[in-house]
C-alpha cells in the first residue's frame, strides 16, 4: 500500500519548545485504505535526537514506523 504524508503539524509548549509533531498519513491499496494521525513525541526519539535536529523526512519515517507497529496483526 502506498502511504503518503498529507500534513505535518508541530506542537509547542508555552516557551516555544517543540513538544510533539503530528503527522497525517493516508494510503490506498485496491479496496483497502487507511487514514491516520500519528503523534511523534520525545519518547519516540533515539538518544541524541531532538526535534530541532530532525528533518521533516526523519519525523515522517518515525511516524510511519509507529503506524506500521500500531497496525501490525498480532497472532
């Protein structure tokens, strides 16, 4: 399924620090489709990563990984 990023929204605290980034993802494959908003938070970042040093592509990659994990079928 081809998943596309449809929007990216930065969320800030009262001091202007990024607290999370919401990534909207959408995809369709045949008769199946998905729409999801994934919130990337500081807990999703690895050591040394901050919102200030991540590109939009980096954040989207994290959001896609979260979506894959959230939608994986558990046996």
